[in-house]
């Protein structure tokens, strides 16, 4: 019985790890930090777009990422200029909804860790 419990915990740990993305790309626009209220607290948030190059020359993917609190402020302060190269580790969450009878599927990326690779 102990083995089954241990195995189940290991599976849950791996599932959480698999819902992560590691991205390297350039900021598409200047970082703008806004204040939002979440659960009665006021937090800083920035929504950034990262342009990630693919293998082919014209294979660029644009990914929207939400950056919260101190990390958002530090990003804007130190490396929030258009064209800056970043490494972002982000959690991925499915964002599925239905509108006017049409199902929409997407993903929401939330930054866990950001490294500044090169400032433009």
C-alpha cells in the first residue's frame, strides 16, 4: 500500500512539472505595469508578449505571458524595453470557453522565473 501512495504522489509531482514552458524570446513592446485587486489585495501585474523564433526564418510565435507583483515591477524597471531578450519559465493553464455556441481553446502562461539575457 505504501508503494501505491508514493507512486501517486510522484505522478502528481510530474504532472505539475509538465505544465511548464521554458521560453526564450524578445519583448514585442515596452512593459507596462498596472495595479489590480485580487482577493482584497492590490497587486502589480504586467501582460507581456514574447516573440520566440522557430527553426525556419519566418517561424516566429508570439506568446502572451502574465507577470505578477515584484517580478513585474523588476521587469519594467530593469529590462522592460522593446527587443530585450528574456528567458521565461512559465506555468501553463488551459483557457477553454464557449461563446455564442462556438468553443474556443487556448493557453494561459504565467511567469514563474524570468532571466534577462540581453537588454536592447
